[in-house]
């Protein structure tokens, strides 16, 4: 008889977005006269940068002329070197510490495999649901220590009183849009050093930071290269959600119980991962070319300008709005009488799809997230609909 991994039965039923999709579809089926304005899912809406598209096509044609088989499991050196020179210039990171992959979602969900189920896990609340769910699947459901991020602490997690050995940080944060200052991040690096803990640092929205004083990488903090694994994705940075390419850094300095984590993880990648396709890595490479860089920057600026616009309009309408400065997400307080799902349903009566805050964790109740990955016209229409009660 096959035996089930019963940890999976402990997951909350349905991942957040299918439930939103279900309710939105129900509304659409009953209101064919009202168009849905999707400010719910955090997915890009602008087309792929032409320079990237061209490089992918050319790399594919190259394969038509000359066979190219399996690539290195952890990615091609041409891309690792570009990443290192550009994203970690003057930081203590080498190309062979970089792993190219097909998405931060799977990278950060998988990394916990190297650790036993006895590790106490610290996870921000609210946050990207993948950290919690992947730890529940692995059998650490009872080992999760939630770090509430609330209005009172400016949505920044406080150091836990209990010892945690795996720490998930996301900056800028999805969903609150809040980002760590160097000083705040330093506290976590020091905590990790003191407790021999490992930090999983999700910097998927690094490119959206507009505040010049904020750190873009955890390795800007001295000593972080012996305690932190940083995850980055081309998904939001360069519109790769449908192409799939990400990378992460496992510094060789990190040791767990005397074992170099980099070696262990390399062994894992060589066994379980076949690498990212050559054309996609060639496409990612051009993000670092002058033309690619400019195209991508323009798109990000445009997303952020829309975010600033929508935030200002919401504030004019009397909403209390957080975030939206270093990430294209707005974290909006629901009116006191509404839970976040109730406020979600209320917005849906206007055809506006948001994301209920509690979908990201219990402290998200009382908030909804607006994603400004949307055309300006959609955001403008949302403002008009919000004005009519
Ligand atoms: C969108 C997002 C990612 C990106 O995941 P990919 O698998 O690379 O597309 C990672 N972390 C957070 C917090 C995100 O919101």
C-alpha cells in the first residue's frame, strides 16, 4: 500500500489565487456588462523587451545550425559572470556562487530541503505564501514562528524572542511593499550570526526600489555572506514570468554543522535540476546590455509611476495606503467594519479584483493588496469606480 505524505493534507485548502480567480469568475459570469479590473495577481502586463526577444530568437536559430545539448545544471558562465559584474559589483560574491534557475518560487521552496524538520522557521506575516506552504509540505508545520508585520512596527518584522534557525525575509516585501533599511537588515544578519541561523533573502522586487538609501542586496551588510542566501528573479525585473529565469547566491562561506552548504546544494542541483534552456539564458544575458538595461528600466519606471498615481488617488479618496514606494504593491487598510475577504467582495461588486490581505497571513486581515502591474487605463477606471459608492 502506498502511503501518503500527510503533511500535504495540513495545507490550507486552495492556494490563494485560485480562490480569487473563482470568486472573480463567478462575478464575471453574473455581470457580463461590467468589465473586470484585475489588480489582484502580481504578474507583469507589459510586453517583453525587444532586445531580450531578439536574443532568445537568435539563440534558438543558433541551435538550428549546431546542436547544443544539456547545459550546466547551475547555469552558463556567460550569464553568471554578467550577473556578478552588474548586480554584485564591489560585493564579495563570485560567479561560481551563483545558480541560474527557472523561478524564485521553486528555488526558495526547495532550499529548505537541506535542513532537517527540527529547524525552527521564522516567517514574516503577511508574506508571499510559498515560504509557509513549502515548510508545511516538508513537515515543519509546527515549527513555524510567525513574525507579525503590522502598522505598529511599520510592517518590519521584529527579532523573535525564541531561537529560529531558518529565517525568510522578503524585501521589498510582497504584499506590503515595505523594504528593509541597512540598519534593519543588519539586525537580522547579526541575529543569524549569533544563532548560527540561515537567512533566505527574497529580493524579487529589488529592481523596483526607488529610495536611494535602501540596500538592494543583503550582501551590502558586512558578514551576510556567511549567513544569507539571496534569491532574485527576472520575472518582475524583466517581464520573465512567462519565460522563467531566476538566480540565487549560495556563498561558499556558509557552513552548517561544519559542512559547506554550497557543495551540498550543488550536489542537489546536479541530481534534481536540468538547468534553464540556453535561449532563455541568452535572453536574460541581454538585460545587462546597454539597450536591454534601458528598455527594462523604462518599463519598471512606468510601473512605478502608475503605482504613485494610484496611491495618490486612493489617498485623495480617504484610504490609508502603505507601500507603493519601492514595489508596485499598495497595502490598503479596509474600513473597520470589513475583514479583508469582505472588503475584497465589496470591491468585486465594482468589478475590481484585489487580493485579501489575510491570504498572505493572519496579520494581513484588515488589509487588501492592490497590484499596480496593470495598464494605466485600468487603474484610472478603478479610480472612477471607487469614486461611485
Ligand atoms: C513574484 C515573486 C517571486 C518570483 O517568482 P518566480 O518564480 O521567479 O516567478 C518571488 N518572490 C516573491 C515574493 C514574488 O512576489
